C-alpha cells in the first residue's frame, strides 16, 4: 500500500479517567520526516496521547492511524509487528539495571529478530546504535556506572537499534542539566537528519522545543488548540498560548 504524506493521523481522540476527560476530540497529523512537539501543562494529556498512539492505553473513541494502519483493528501480534517501526523513548529511560549496555540494546533484537539474525547482525547493530549516540566505549558498562545524560543516550540507542520510522519522545530532557539537555536536543536533530525519522516529542523544555520542532501543537483543555511553528506561537497574542512563552 502506498503511504500518504502523514505517518500518524489522530482524529477526534477522546480519553477519560473516571470523570476527568483528558483528551477531547483531539486531532493531529505527523508528516513524513517531521519533528512535531506536543506542548502542554502538566496533566494536560501529553503522555496519555502518545501512550494511545502506541496502544499502551485504549482511547474511549476516535481514530488513530500509524503508518496507514488503524491500530484499533490490530491484534496484539500485529501491534507488536507495528511497534518495530515505532520507537518509544521513555521519560524514565527504562533501562534494565541488571543488564550491561550491550544486553540492554540486544533486548529488542531478541524480541523481533530471529536467532540467525541476532548471531549474524547483532554486534554490528549494537555498535552502530552506540556510535550514533557517541557512546561506543560504554558497551560493557552497567547503567549504574553512567551519568544521567549517558543513560538517556543509551536509552535512545536502544530505541534506534531497530531503525524505526517513527520515534515517540516522552520528555527527553527532563531531569538533565541545561548543557546535557542541549546535547540531547542536538542528538535528536542529527537522528532526524540521518534516518529521516518522523517524531512526536512531548516536552515542556522550551529550549528543546525551539531547537527540535518543525511544528508545535498547543494542547489546551484536551484539544489541539493551535498548531504552528515555534516562532509563530511565541508571537501569539492569545493568552492561553502566550503563557507558555513567558
């Protein structure tokens, strides 16, 4: 099937937790090769949105298409196959403390590659992913031996190892000092350029947003309140939008 220009399309998505309606008729499209940032206050539904996109949460109603597939129609095996093409960088990094860096990176390969593929290609895949994030020397180290910024890079390397078409970043610079946060933002840009990957970035770090975004969605009151470039949103006279830039 020939894919359209959008990699992800979300239409009239609704999600509630009890009486709290987090997403209300939320719609968006992610273009091919685009970095799209979702900007919103804490608790506004940013992380809920990307968890719905990867089907870690089920929406109440609405439509989500990823790589031209309606995810509501996919069973668990089909969804696992789709997730090979959708990398998820968790806010907490989600590295396994008991595994070396190499073993952490090999984990998705064990799930998605055959034994023959792993025996023939795993070493090259691990080293390429580590070289992409500038940490090839850490291959035999444990996560506890790494700084916070290094752990974030290793988590990103693990996300990259299957060469996904889409990357979902959940607060990629949270908890990092400004210099390290800038390095991660620069790394995200280089990954976009090298792999032509399309990304949804959840962030409230304005420096990261300014550096990495092609477009920004202001998620306000559960809706796609406004979508534009960072520069245009920064000039907005709408008080609901301008408060993000004060």
